[in-house]
C-alpha cells in the first residue's frame, strides 16, 4: 500500500509512503515499488524496499526443534523465549503440544523479567521411528497469544543395514532366446553395541531368495539375496520385492530392505 503527493510544484519536494503487510513477509525480504510520473526524463523510478521481519516472540535458537537420539538416550534442547514488544508485563502463560507421548517439556523463568527457558526432552523409550509435531507457546501478548514451534522426534536404530535398498540393475529375463541370468547381491546387518540375532528372513516375491551367513554371530550378519529372473512378459518389465529381516531386538524387530530388478 502506498500514499503519495500527487502534485509536486516545480522545485519542491513530495513524499511517498510505502507500507507492507507484515503477514506476507518472512525473514529477510526484498520488495520493489515503481513510481510513475510525467517527468520527461525519469518517467519511471524503482524504489527498493528491504528489511527483516521482527516476530513478536523471540525464540532462540529459531526454527525446528530436532530431538534425535537412540533408544534409552536422554536428549534435551533448551530454548530462550523473550518478547520483541515493549511490554514490561509480558508473560509466557503455558506450553502445550500435540505429541505429549513423544516429548516432555519444562518452562522456567529467566534471570530477567520477561525471559523464559524452555526445556524440551525426547521420550527415551520410543522405538525406532521418525515423526513431526508441534509445541504451542501461550503468552499474554495480544499480538502473539499462541506461537507454534515445529518439532521433529527421531529414534535412531542401533542396527545398521547396508545397503538399505538393493538394485540388481538390468538383468536378462527368460525369453525365446534362453533362460534368464540369476544375480546375487549382499546385504550386511550389524550392531556396534550389544548383541542381536536374526530369527528369520522373509521376502514377498518368490523371484528373490535370501540366505543368511553369520559373519560375527551376535554382531554382524551377511544376507545373500539371489534374484532368479522370471519369464519376460513385457518390455521394460520390473520386479519389486520387500525383504524383512526379523530380529530378536525388541526395539528393532523388523528391518526392511527394498529389492528391485529390471529386464534387459
């Protein structure tokens, strides 16, 4: 939106006031405005408008709160909350979330009035997973009564699988020119800390067969996956499968590996 003097007498000055809708700018922004006049030399003048959005609520560090850790590991993030408004009576009145089963939090007043420290903790008993949610910070500010803070919670697995997906590439399928060419790829499952055992391996496509080879029993296993090409039925035929490695680890009872092979 702009306000301006429509008529400027010769040799005099005029004013142009440009305002931006604060709800439509975020972070550092750059905008332009074009001034059109009957000046024979400068009929069009471009005005640059640059700035940085100042939120009503100041949360440090800003952005998403990442709570990543392994099962049983204590993960905590601390955030400092203050107001950018000149209100001596500013207060954070409470904190809520939509993921109370995955995080806990504690709000403490800071050393100065209007300052708060928010402690956010990951639920250490969560199984291997990754999810998003939000914290909601409630204040007595009329301009920012509730602010949303995104949170990502992740429990990292202690068992690594490499590779996580197996691409057999382009192989010869059975056709009028003869039988297909079987191909074998290896997948390694290992655990650096603690012991685990593989109880069973299942594959939902009979063209793929898995065989288990203990490397270091209790710590590392090799799975040899053999693909036996079926009869080719169409051009560009592709076979997909999911291999599930069943373990005795209560936190990671199933490890999933995608399998794919394409007809030559």
